[in-house]
């Protein structure tokens, strides 16, 4: 979008928050870059430059605005709407792959050379993978500086910097303040002296309808791994450096997030996974605008705009749970998953609630005895076949996966029909165009709304909803207001 100067200029002059994260505005007379909605009086158009990423603006020598804090803007929706190389690379960078494994590790995940990845990222984003990862490290550092009482040396290590000197230089360059000055400027903001415990605000583009989002997560929560407590969704996280626990609560203009991490190096990855879980980087205005063009869907959209697609913090975990949920009730699926957790999950401590385990990894599940699974023999075979394919790497569901290739790999496994493949594509892969024409709830809603009810006819009709069919499914499910997935649980 940053190349469409007229459109960027209109968004900047209107201070339109819907475009925060889509592009960044740099002002040549001040040397500062901002988000489009920055409340500061607008500069002259001839003094504006538009960049596709914060990293590109930083590389051009601009500092982050202290008023609008552009590094805290919602991420660009493009990286969760697309499955091309650049989008997959951005999802992996957000998950911390470059910090953990370097650019060669990123290239290995994507199956391209480092030169190809560097070239494509620079062409679209104006910065290479190292600069993009550096911008993320700076954001992580600012969060730790402002929300914790950790010593600066510990923050430098936790944010992924190779040295305290590099940490100090980067913070000064990007924020025009030293780390100590940043902490003093934060003043009376939320703080904690407990290592690993952080309180954050996760921004999103309005509107957001929390009912289906948190209702779905609470209704399908696996005992020991997830819970709804005191008006918040809580769950354990399996992260690269150790376990974590997150507490997420809906607020009018943000999601309140509390993170307890075994290792603070997991902060950026944990935030990325929480944002993906709640679909916080979506562009609800674009989604709802298209879906409103269908007369049958328009009343549903107008009634509760901004529905998100509840996704997953761990794609392998969700795939296993999808098979456990085949042709059974939500309660039965939770029971099956809870038994797996009790038998194979890793124990964790949760002084603040009732979480007890991490969901078992596919490696831990690879040796389970299928005869001990209380389910039909054919589903046992489907489950063990899926676990084997995931554990051996024959099916890859991570943030860098190719959606079409993954669909084909899943569909080739015995017992994984179109419904299971598409629900994994929707929730685990994050494909916004995944569609469930055979789903009973979708077909009931279609009949009630006067839409075609047979899978083939409904699929043909759904071409009008592309590329947002996963969101259309959320609105169709919303017709059953009595179902727990469509309402917030009691606090």
C-alpha cells in the first residue's frame, strides 16, 4: 500500500487508525516516523515519506515517534492473509526464528536460499530479515523496559541482543532515548518485580466482537491446559525456551495480556502467538465490507461487526484436537483431549489458577498405545497416522507452512476428510478463506438464512465471500445464539 501515495496521504490526513500497521509515515523535517493515526499536527505532504515497515523507516534513519509509538501498532493484516514467501517469512520472523536460528534457519524453514529471501523481503518491505528482526527486538526491549523492573543487562539478553552495547545503541537510535530515559518516561505504568511476569496491552483494529472469539475458546477449553477464570481466558504455552502461562481479557480498546514465562527470550514469540490466537491483526473493516454485499449475511454483520476467527497458539496441538473432535460433541472432544493431557502432558505450575499441564507434543504422543484410546478403531488409526506424520515432519503446520501444500499433505492421510482439513486450515494455518460447507452448523444457518444448503451449492455461492470465507463461517455460526461458542461465559 505504501506505494499508493494518494491513498496513504488521505489516510494520514484523516488520522485513520484502520491503516495503522499497513504503512508508516516518516517526516523528513523532524527525522521521525509515525503511524497514520498519530495525533500530532500533520506535516506538509511534500515532507512525508511512506514506508511498508517500521524496519524500513528505521533503516532510512528515522526515529520512532514518542507520541504515537508506531512500533506498538497492530501488525499488517497482509502477513496473516497471504501464504506467499514474504508472508510466510514475516510470520516466522514474528515467531522469533531469526533470533533463534539466524537467517539460514529462516531460509531452511522456507526452502529457499538466504539470497532469495533477502531479495524478496527488501523488494516488498524495504528491509531484509535481519533488520526486521532487529525492529522486533527493539519493540520487545521497550516492552520490558517499560513494564518490568528487570536490570537493563537482563533485558538486553531477553530481547535477543548480542551485547548490552548493541542494546543501548539500538534503543537510542530508534527511540531517541536511552533505556533508562525510556523507563523514566514510562513513569507509573504497570510494573512487576517478579521475573518473567509481564502485563501488556495488545492492540487491534476496531471493531472487535469478543463474544465468539472468547466464547469459542472457553467452550472448547481442554482441562488443565485452558480455563475461563474471572472474566479471562487462560492457557499454558509451549515455547522454544520453556513453558509459559498467558491470561487474556477483552477490553474496549485492547486485549489485556498477562504473561508468565520461564525464559524472557520467549516474549516476542509468545506475543506473536497470542495475537494469532485472537486474530488481532485482522482488518475487520475490509472483511465486513465485503460480507455485507451479500443480503443474507448483511444483517448478521450489522448486528455484531468485527467477528474474528479464533485460531491456535500451537498448530500441531490443534490438529490433534481436530481429529479428537471428529463426529463427537464439544464436551466429548474436551474429555478425549483431557485424557491425553493427563497421560502425556508435561506438568506446569500455575499459582494463579487451575492450569496443570502443557498439551503433549506430537513427539510425546508418538509412542502412545492406540488401544488405550476410548474411541472407534478407525479414528484411532486416523489420530495415530496424523501424529506420526507430524512427528516425522511429513506434514508441517508451523507459521511458515505453505497452505496449499499442507492441505494436500493432510488430505492424503487416511481418515482426514474435507471438514477436518479445512478446520485445520482455518484454525491452525490461519487461512482466511478456509470454508466448511459440510459443517452441520453452517448448513443449518444457511437454511435459516435462505442460502443454498447443499455443500456444492453453498460452495458455489461462497465465491462471493472470497477471500474471507472463514469469517463468513463465524457469522453463520452466530445464528445459533444459544451455543456456548457464540457468547462470553459468565465471569
